[in-house]
């Protein structure tokens, strides 16, 4: 299990940083810093395939495939994770291995989450702004959540001898400190 988590985290971080760097490189280098639509992103990808014939169409197809692939990965994970979290909170039966009759609320939560996500697509909500707001909310709420996780990970009453080691605590506290400072800086940049 430890190797599985380590390998999964390595590749998730590798992919995330690759996306961040290539996006920054392709958008910022072409002067695109205020994204309003996904079409702007697709246009920014045109230089990456400029040597190909029909580069505009190719960049749009690459972008569309990326968005579809991301959606196919993200929607089931987000719907499932929200269903697991709410089922845990309220003590409902849960699990994808259970039949609908055994975990009715769990499966209804997955359906509701997917429906809400689909509904958002048909509203006038700007998806780029929604992503930015979601990231801001995630960044702000991550700090107290990480503090809580660190406290639990060091509580011998809960975990017995399986508490965090020194290295895990150093990494955890450093992460909380960096994220906390980032949140403060973000708020200060909004104010000033």
C-alpha cells in the first residue's frame, strides 16, 4: 500500500507540474494572462503545432481531447469522493462494491453530484472564474484541514504507536506554513 501511494503521488505531482509549466509556458509567452474562454487557451496552443498543416484545428482538437479526458477522470472521482465524504459524515452505508439497495443514499449522492456538475455546464457561470474560485476556496480550507490531519496523525490515543515520524511532521508543518503564508499573501494582494 505504501509503494502504491508513493508511486501514485509521484506521478500525480509529475503530471500536475507538467501541466502548470506547459500552460504557463504556452500562455504567458504569448501574452495571454487573462483567460476568459477555453477558446483562448486553444488559440495559445497553436504555436506548439505551428509546423504542422492545419495547426489551428490540431490545437483545438488537442485541447478538446485534454478537456474530455480530464472530465472523464475528474467527474467520477469528484462525485465519488463527495458521496464517500457525506456518507462518512452521516454514517450511511457506502461503497461501490455494494448494490444500490444496500447503499441507496451513497449512490443518490453520486447521481446528484454528477447532475449538479452537468447543470453548471448549462448555466451562465464562467467556468474559468469558477475554477479560480474553487482553487481559492480549496487553498484557504486546506490549511485548517491539514492542521487537523497533523493533529490526528500525532495523537497516540487515536493511532497508538502508528503516529507520524519526525520527517512526516517536518514536511507537514512546512506544508502548512507555506500554504498559510500563501493564503495571507493572496488576501493581501486582493486588498492592496
